[in-house]
C-alpha cells in the first residue's frame, strides 16, 4: 500500500472539513465546529493565508490531514511550526500514516529553520500522548494555555 503526503488544494476543502468534523467527534467537541467549506477555502487557500494543509493518501484515497502554521519564538529568535490538527481515520491508524505525516511536518520545520515543532493534545487522549512520547516528543507541563474567543474576545477588543 502506497502512502502519499501532498499539500492540500482548494478542491480538498470538503474533505478537510469532513476530517475536522470526525476529529471533533472524537474529541467530544462536534458542537464547536462552525467552519464551512467556504471558511476552509478562504483560510487555507486565499492569498496571504497563514495556515497550511497537508493531505495524507493511501493508494490514492484520502485517509487524513494536517493543518499547521508558523509561529515565532523570541527566546530562540526563530520561527516555529505549530501543528493545529493532525487526523488519520480510525481504520487507517496503526499503519504508519500518522508517523509519516509528523515526519513530513518535521522536515517542513527543518527546511524553514524552525527552532521548534509544537502541538497540543487533550490530557485524556492517552493513545495520542503515548504515540507522541514514543517519537521523542515531550509534554510541556509547566505551561498553561489560555484562550479568548467569541464574545469575550470581542468585548475585550472593544475595551469592555
């Protein structure tokens, strides 16, 4: 079985949204997905898009995806690659596709002189945590991630 990883194309937007929805179902957060195909096309493929997508295919059939963007570390003085999402369909897990997708992203990070390759994982997702640790990735337990979104973000931006 051949495995191919290629840059996502605008015509992949419906498939990407499907994978996003499947991932959200797995993460028990389907209700939080509000993106549309048009949103995916705009945010990943418009001129000046800051996020990038990859499609993973086995024997020509899409089995997963990754979305990433470049961030910056002031301490390193270099760009970093942040993996927003990585998903392989359940029936294709265990066949090396996830590892190959991560290795492909690591190569992108190295080619772009990134000092770090980072991502987040839910604390209850022990299968993913063990998989990442098996590759040499280490949790950053001393850092707590914060977020503003929706109405809180808008109100803060408006000075309320």
